């Protein structure tokens, strides 16, 4: 089998995640897109593990998942806090730190 | 013209012996009044009750020490009358070392006696004069400060030490001229004196720097030892710069304008600072720096020129003024001109310059204090046109003043006669033109002093009806009597040429040259000229009615003299107005060009930032977009490198 | 590769869907699709452990956390897909396409060589093999992640915690506050009007009608109003007209109906309403 299609799929998913971060305004959806990008990279890691015949890639993917879990916990807590004070979950509303 | 002098005279080198006995107390001369000033000025109102007594006591204490040192010096051989007292190291920087050293020698001890002696008398006089002034204690604090600074000036064994005292007396002079600071004229006069003195001080400090550069030291001992071997051009520059400093302090042309205004200060101040002591500091400086001036012929000639111009300038001003203190101030300028002339004439004249300085210190202080007494009697009126026929009302003041008068015009036998006559004689010996100018000055002096005497004590009564002249209290008249006695007897210093021999270890000894005329004939001529001046005054003022207000239909010379010979106008035209315009131009330049460039740059950056800051719009998604663009660029660069 | 070719289009479409769906819940569901598909791909790629973790941790825990937060935050105007930053969408699209294009072209330029496969590495089981690596070569990183997870947990607690700045409002306080508000602003001290009480419908999306026929705004949920799913009064009026038509009464005669006939009409109305409800339940 060839690994190239997996990598291309990973790249596509990553790009879609990128664009999602840029165009969606709901902070939670933005977060989901970030998760999508992480998952896309995980796919590439697992694919490389298969291609190279060792498990280091899978370990790396595992660590990415751990970090993503931590990130989601903190990130969602931040979103909740912002929502509590500003009654809004839009990333555009938190734009006071500017010129 | 005078360069021949240096070669034929030996200039002594300052080489003081170590201090012992009473000389080790020399520092007390300075520290006593300094401590008095500190106590009076820092102690505040607590010292109000006894402050004047303390001030007088410290001054008298200094005088006592000075007298003891004088007597001790008298007991020594003329060769080792120079005593150095090293107190502590003042400045030490690499090879540059300045000690706080004092020098007691025949020259400085005379000054110490004059300063503390006359100063003490004036302190006593001030107890009475300032009795009704609420700030008398402060006045005595300033006076003590002055005594301390002035003794520092004359006792210093180093140019930097002189400079310390020089600035100290400038400060004291400023504080005392502006003592009645509630009067705008007094405040302005103090400021004027201070600013003009700064011009002189620049000359003084530049001279000291140049001395250091040239000789590597500023101590008299080191400089006098190396002076004869120095480059003549450098010595001329140093001499001219020192002269500039002397001009500022001694109110010589062209820095003379402040002295007449300085009369705004209390009369004891005028007597002590602006007649007897501080204004003679310039003469002291020139005499003390004889080892420089003897090697700087151009500077020495310039001293003579300045002296002659000032001598006549002050005399002319004195003729036209109606303010009794301003007449005396003009006279002071003129008399200091005589001293400078003596000092400028070199070895032959130094001793006579100092002699005249001392006698002048006596009789001018006497007359100033007398004028103060008259003002005291006339309710602080200073206009002589409001006086007249006061000799009955204030007999003691009149008699003492008359002693001073006779001394200053050079009435035979009085102190001024001996001292001024000697200077005129030396001037004639050196240069006939200078001698003529000095002679004319003597005549003019006789004229304006006689005018002052006549308008004040004789002629008809011109008082305001509510004025009741009365004699001053004892505390004021006793110093007057002492000074009057000294004015009469000051000539004894010349007895058997004592003062010349006394000063010879410092200023050198000059082989007596024969004047163009026999000495007796010279004296006769001087007396005749003086008599002519007196007679002229008698016929123009004594025989006519003196108008109560100054007539305005007067000739050009009188008008010019009333305006101080346009000294202020010259200063304004040459310095003040161009200076103002320069400052205005610089301010405009600063505001338009420099500030414009700086602020323009800032504004440009601000504007640019105003455009670029829009990038920081606060939207996290915009920032994410730029991150994406950056990542894309990195990828493209990597691809370009790897694939290309 | 069969699984791949089936799942890959689904994943791409689902991912694209995240970009375009309006509601965050739908986005979360689409993300779940992507993740589960990914899990299957992991299984295909000889990573059974990650297959399990992907489903349990990602799909099961993380995504559910997302859904919880969505429920807490509720429906929001940020769901709107209208762009507010000028040029953002165009630029994002352009640069996104450029990125994708670059990546795809870049990857297609590289030759990956022969695939070695994980048969040797997974000998004795994938999980023991991973454990061997994790507790030997990567033990330090593994221990560090524990610190990270604890920090994250504490951080989330700190962020979510809200300090009580004032004493808790007691029942007496609440009553006093309500009466004060009534005195000051005229706000009714009683409970909010229930939806549909005075209307023909008693469903929660139907606002109560005030005696003058206007809508009582307080009677409907804020979330429903934000979603725009509230039935409006004119629509209700249509319903009333419809009932009247069914009853065969001329609308203009209604005001002249006496008390008795009015009562009869209301009874009939209730009957019809219950019938309708029953039909809906079925």
C-alpha cells in the first residue's frame, strides 16, 4: 500500500481546519477547528509510523492527544469565563486589546 | 612703555616659612567670622537678641589675632616675614594638588588689619545704624560672612583659594546690596552687581585655568618661582584675564556700571564693601600677582590705561551727582583708579598703591559712615540739594567728615596727601601723560568733594520743614571719630619710607628714580591744582544759591555725567541688547528648527504608526490570518530551497 | 485501502461542513464524524491502541466536553455566518487554498519509499510495544504530561471558579427585592407568565397574550427568541380565524355573542385544542 493518500488527506484536513479558524466566529467552533488540525497532524504521525516501521510516531500522536485534552480543558474554561463576563462567545467581541 | 621695569627690578619669589606661634592661629581669622555667620544665619530668630553683639565680637576677635600676627611679624627680619600655614589638602586629582594653605606676609597682614579693623568699626557703627531694622541679625550674619570671605581672599596662598574668597565676597556683596530686597531698585542693583561681577569672574577663572596649564600649579609659591621663565605672550594673556577679574570686582572701566547702583545697600555696606575693602580686591590681586604682571608688559600697560580712564571717569561722575552716596561712589571708582594706576606702574608703584588703598580705606569709610550719619539725621534723604548748613546740626559728623574731606583732596599733612602725591609722582616719573591725567584727577577730586562739603554742611538751609536734623548716637559717632583720626594720621605709615620697606619682601624694591621735577616742586604743583579745584567749587557753588531741584538747562558734559557717562547705555547697546537678540534668535531657531526637526520626526513616526497600528485591530482572527501567511511563506521558502 | 477511499471523502466533506454549518452543535457532530473516521483509519494503519484512545478520549470525552460547553453557552449571535472583518473571508479562502495547494503539490513531489509496516514492531501486541517505548524511551515526557494534566485541571478549576462577592440572597431578601423592583420599575413581583396560558396553544414556543391581545415577551424562553422559533401573534390570529371558520361563525358576529354562546364557543375550542394535541402526540 502507499502512504501518500493518507498524507494528502492529512494535509487537506489541516488546511480545512486552518480556514475554519479564520472564518468562524464562534469561539467553540474555532476550537473545534483547532482540534481538527491536531487530528490531521495525528493522522500524518500514525502514517509515518507505519511507513517507517517503528512506533515513535504513534507515541507522538499519543502525546498530542494528551496535550490536546489539557488544552481543551483550559481553553473551554477560558471561553466559559469570557462568556460569563461578556455574555458572548464570539472571538470578535474580545477585541479590546488593540490600537 | 613700561617694559624696561621688569629687567632692572628683582621680583621676590613667594617662599613662606612654616607657621609657628601665633601664626598657627591664622585660620581663626577666617573661621571666627565664618562661625559667626553660620550661627547668625542658621540660628534664626533665637539669635535676634544678641546676634549683633556676636557678629561684632567675632570681627573684633579676628582683628585681635590679626594684630597679634602683625606684631609678631614686626619682630622678625624683613627676609622671613612670609609665613605659610597649611591647613589641609583641599583638592587632589592626579598630579593636581591644592592645599587649603594660608599665607601671612607683609601684604596680606596689612589687608587683614584693614578688613577686620575697619570692619569691626563698621560693625559697631551698624549696631546703631540698623537698630530699627527688624532684620539686623541677618545683616550682621551677612557682614560676618563678608569678613570671612574677604580674609579668605587675602590670606589664601593659592589662586584657587583667592577665587574661593573672591566668590564669597561677591555673594556677600550681592546679599548686602539687595538687603532691602523689598525695594525693586535694591533687588535690581544686587542682580546687576552680581551679573557684572560674573563677567569679571569668568576672566578670573580662565586666568586660573591658564595658570594651571602653564605652570602645573596654582600656588603662589610655584607660580612665582616659574614666572620669570614663562612665555611672555602667555603671561600677557594671564595678566589680561586677571585684569578682567580685577575690573569686575573693583568697578574699573568697562565693568564699572554696578558700583553706583550698589549704593542701594545700607550705608555701612557701602562703607565696608563698596569703599574700603571688597572693591580694592582688584588692586590686591594685581599686587599679589606682581610676578605675573612684571613679566607681562602688555597687561601691565593695559592696567595703567584702565586705571587712568577709570580715574577720570569716576571723577567726572562725582561732579554731577546730587545723591551724596553716589558722589562718594564715583569718588571711590576714581580713587581705586589711582590705586590701579599705582599697581600698574610696577615695582615703583605697588607699595604706594597699597598705601593709598589703606588711607583710602580709612577716609572713605569715614566719609561713607559720615554720609550715613547725615542721612540718619535727614530721615534717609540722600539728595544733597535738600541739605545745606548742617554743620551746626550735626557737629561731630561734620568734624569727622571734614577730616575725611581734607584727606581725600590731599590737604597737606593729611593721609591722602601723602599717598596720592606719591602715586602722582611715580606716574610723572614713568610717563608724563599719565602723570598729567592723575594730576587733573586730583583737581577734579578737589572740586567735587568741595562741592559735596559745601552743599551738605554749608550754604543755606534747604531742608523740608518737618525734618529736624539731630546728631547720631555714640555708637555711631565713636567709630567716626576713630576713622577720622586714622584719616588724619594715616600718613605716618610713610614715615621714613616705612611702608615701602615693609612691603619690599613681597613686591620687590625699586631703586628710586628722579622725577622730572624735584619732589617739592611736584608737591607744590599738586597742591596748587587741588587749591584751584577747591576755589572753583567755592565760586560756583559756595557763592551762589543752590536750587532745591536740579536744573535741567545744563551742558552736555553734566548731562552725560548725570547719566553715569552713559555706562549703562553702552552696556545695553554693546552687550545686553545684542545678547537679547541673540537669545531671541536662538530661541526661535530652537523652536523652529531643532524642536521642529525633533518634533517633526516624532510626528512623522506617530503618523506612520497611526497608519500601521491599524494592523493591530484586536481581532484574533486577523492575527491568525497573518500567522497563516507567515507559515505559508516559510513553507514556500523551504520548498524553494529544497526543490530549487 | 478500501476503508480509506470510502472514509476519506466522508471526512473531507464533514470537515468542509464544519466551515459552513450555522449551528455549533452541527459542527460538533460533523467533527465527531471526522474523528470516528480517523479512528477507523488508525485501526487500518496498525494502531489499535490509538484507535481506542481516539474514540474514547477524543470522541467520547473531548467532544462531549465541547457539547457541554455549547449547552452552557447556549445559542449566540456568534453563530451568524455573516463576516464582520472586512476582507477576512476572501483572504482566508485565498490563503487557505494556497496552503492546501502548496502542501498537496509539495507532498506529491516527495517519494516516500517503500512502506516497512509495523508487523515487526507490533509483535507481541501493539499496546505492550507502545508501553515498552513509553516507559523506557519516553518516560520523562510521559511524566511531564502528568504535570501538564494536573496543571490543566487546576487551571480549569481556577478559571471556572467564581468567588462569591456578596452573601447569598435568602428567600426573604428575594421577596424584598421583588417588591422593591415592583415599587421602582413596576416589574411584576409574581412568577413569570407561562407560555401559551392565555392563548390557544400552550406549547413553550407560543407566547402568552396579554388582555389587549399583545404578546407577553416574558413568557417565552430567551433561547427560543434568539433562535427565532417563536410563533408570532398574527399566526395565532390566523389560527383563531381558522377555528372560527370551522365553527361556521361569521367573524364579524363574534362581538355580539352573548355570555352563553361565548361559553359554548370556548368549550368547543377546548375540545378542538385537545383533539389537535392528541393528533400531534400520535
